[in-house]
C-alpha cells in the first residue's frame, strides 16, 4: 500500500519540504513562482514498519533567489 501526500504552493511563495522514511530522506523547496496555477507535488510513503516523517515550512515569499534546504 502507498500513501501519497499532496503539497500545493501557489503564487510567489516557496515552502521547504523534508521527508524521511527508513533510509530514504529527501529535502526540496517547492515554489509556486512561474506557475499559472498551484504547483502540486505528490510525495509517496510506503506501508511498512518504518516511521514516516514529513516536515513543512515555514512558507516564505519567493523573490526568485536560489534556495537550499
């Protein structure tokens, strides 16, 4: 079984996202800048004994500068 979490960012805002499950860990910044509608990202988590952790935010204004998490 897979659970999918949808994260949506709209307009000139960006949101840092970090998730971890077992030895799988990923960080990214999701931005709505330059999209005609919301930028939607789907993050899959898998059924199993590993705890699923998702960290969001804080959402900040996106002025077009490069961002690292």
